[in-house]
C-alpha cells in the first residue's frame, strides 16, 4: 500500500492561511505587494488554457479552473468592501456570503478574462488604498459574524494568501496534468 502521509494536500498547495491580528511593517508591505501582483499571477496561471482545461476541477470534488478565477474576483470584491468598511466606519459588522452558491451562478461560466480584468482594476484600487493608509489604520476592526473580530491587518494577511492559494491550485494542476 503506498505511503500517503507525504502526499500533498491538493486543497492547500501553499499551506493554510496563518491568522494574525497584527503584522509588522515589513509583513504588511509584503502582503500589499502580494496583492499588487496577484491579478497578473492569476492571469499567467490560466494563459493558454483551452476551454476543456478551464473546465477541469483543480482536484477531485473541487471547483474548476474557470470557477476558481471567478471565485477570486468575487472574494476580492467582498474584501475590497470589507477593507473600506473597516477603514471608514467604527467596527462595522460585515455580511458573509455563500461562496459555494456564488460559484454556481451563470456568471461563473464566462471567460476568465472578464474576472481577470475586474480583478486587475479592483487590486489597483485596493493596493492604492492600503499603501496610503496610516499604520494605525491597520489595527481598525470589523465584526465577521462567522469569524469574530478581525483587524485590517488580519484581513490583509488572509487576502494576500488567498490570491496566491488559488493561483497555486491552477499552477499545481497544470504541473500534474503536464499542461505547458
């Protein structure tokens, strides 16, 4: 019987997100830089894929590559609003969304370029917002009904991981399938 104890976890190709309530200035800068390059990294990950490849699940029981791209755009649109709420309001409560339901809606069958273009513009605004925020703003909080209180720093860490996480789903699938 093969040893599966060292088999990679296809759900978490870069590991699980580390939840930190505060980041150092260097960690914060690196996380913002990761957000800045995330749209192009995702675009590069899907470049040249056929429709059949885009409609391939990244793992058994997982979303397709196409759905992953649209999910990242959906998630980061929500993130943008969450960042704005936390920066502009006093400890607002945000609304979670059902990502599994969202990814089944008809707009998740559009060409990935639609969401990649959206993500590029969205990240341009998000990165500008975060790069100009004063350091004390990163300690501001919001209330997440499922996850409890979150700081701007904690959201920054999660969303910088999130883009890399889903890009790695696609690049690791490409590698496993031999798609150049």
